[in-house]
C-alpha cells in the first residue's frame, strides 16, 4: 500500500486543498482573495493557513500598503512538492478503483 | 474515504486552480457584438474609400491634394475609434452582467491580469499603426492591426477560457496573408475583426453562456 503513504494528512480538508490549489497557480494570494474564493470565515481560514504554515508548506508575508496591513501567502518549494505528491496519490487511488 | 471522495478532491483542486487564475466571465455575446460593429464600420469605411478613389480617378481632386488625403485618413481613424469604443462599452456591460450571474467580481486579480496581458500587445500595435500613418505606410495598417490583435488574444488566452487563442492564431495568419494583398486590406480586416469575432462569440455563447 505504497501510495497511501503519499496521501498527506495536512491537505485532508476542503479549505487546505483549496489554499494549496490557489497558491500552486498564483505567485501569491492575499487573505481577502482566499476568503472570497474559498467562501470561508476569517477564523476558519486563518486556522487552516496556520496549520499549513506550521508544516512549512506556505509562508506569510506581512507588509503595509500605506497604512493598511496587507497579508500575502506564498507556497514554498516544499509545499509545492508535497502537494504534487498528494495529487498524484489521489489520481492513482482513483484509477485503481 | 472511498474513490468518490478522492474524485471530489481532484475536482475541487481543478476548480480552484481555474477560478483563481482565469477570468471566466468574458461574455460571448460581447464578441458577437464587437464583430457586428466591425462589419458595420468596415462597410462605412469601404464606402468612404470608394468615394475617395472615384474622386481621384475623375480628377475631381488632384493626387497631391493634401487636405483630401488628410480628410479620408481622419474619417477612417474616427470610424476605427468609434468601433473600438462601442465594442469596449458593450463588452464591459455584458461581462459585468455575466460576472454578476456567476457570482464573481468583475474587477479582481484575475480580470486585472487578463486586461494587462491583453492590453500590452494591443497598445503596442496601436502605437505602431500610428507610426505607420506617420511614415505613410498606409497599406500595412490593416495587417498590422490584425497581427497585433491576434498576438494580444494569444497572450490573454492564458488568463481566461482558452478558446480565445484560436481567434488570435486565425487573426495573426489573416494579418500575414493580408500583407501580401495590398489594397484589399479592408476585406481581410472585415473578415478578421468582423466575421471571426462573430464566429468566436457564437461558439463561446453556445459553449459557456447558455446554461
């Protein structure tokens, strides 16, 4: 059952899957953009972002535009690699059944 | 978890990747309308050009009459500007309606990116056409417009539904062929901007809008 090992628990949630999908095809994403796309609440989204950050799959870039705080999220190389593995594992599981 | 759940995951991944990177609310109908405006414009322009040529032949104006040349150039520029304006206004209105229906924002990161990538080759082409007028290479204006517009479409295709790439490729090819048939520019122009827009818009409308 080799492939099962590649199913990554860290991605095992709709919101986290969504965050990683968005960050795979975009240079970065702002908090508000993620919120709109994933239709999540602030708290819910923040906790999932924190979890991915803890795994070092994404990094946070905080800065100020004028006086407004602006938070950007970027996928790390590790995050991209792990997410690709995860997708491959999902596809294999689907094809097998 | 069974296979069905994994399949849902993959669907969700694809959907998010598309939704976050491509602006999908471009209205097909606005393509059709742009084509119709272009055909009307080409028709009017054709009429003015014929009139102008007739006056040249019957020697009503001399070949060296500068004001006369300027007048036709000015008329054609105004027609081109009016077509563009009408197409943009219609496009913005129809696209905002479609975006509302899709529950998407008209002005977000994806539409901004689409617009920038579309506008860059287009504005370059527009400026280059003005340079051609300045240098009196009038015969190359129609092919140049077609080629740059085609390149703009190809460039934009990475940021919206991909079909616009084919419109771009066809317009580039039309532009290249057009450059070899000097004097028939207006017909190629009407084909590329008029007919092909209507075909593209109709396909888009049938494929994506009509749900």
